C-alpha cells in the first residue's frame, strides 16, 4: 500500500444502509484514515517465521458437558410463544 488508500464514505454508508450527516462523514473519514495508516504501519513488520494465529493465547473448549435433563411439556414450551397453532410456534414467513 504505497499509495494513499481512500475509502468512499458515501458509497460505504449506502451499502450499510445508514444515513450520515456531513459532520459524521468527516469524522468517520478521519477515523478510517487512522485505521488504514495503522494497518499500513503493521505491513512494515517482518513476519517471516511467525505462524498465523486467530488468537494470541491457546483457546480450549470451556463449555460444560451436555447433560440430559427433564424435557418441557408442550404447554411449557409454548407458553411464551407470541403466536401458536396446532401445538407449534407460528413465525412470520421469510421465504416465498
């Protein structure tokens, strides 16, 4: 990234479907320039021999074991459902 990288704030806001005021655009532009500058500075580091990682420390599964417990009755499962029909929870249609 030897040449100055520019992010089109208006286009990005349109993609994100957010409306920004001129002041917000100006502030965001400065913040994004700072972030890009930091990333460009990181690119100067010699990372030969450094193994890629997703986390700086080893992460182990911290979930507890699944334990079978009593099941809910139909009435208990449906008691907080906003809508129900034929012992099922009714949800809005999302696919035609």
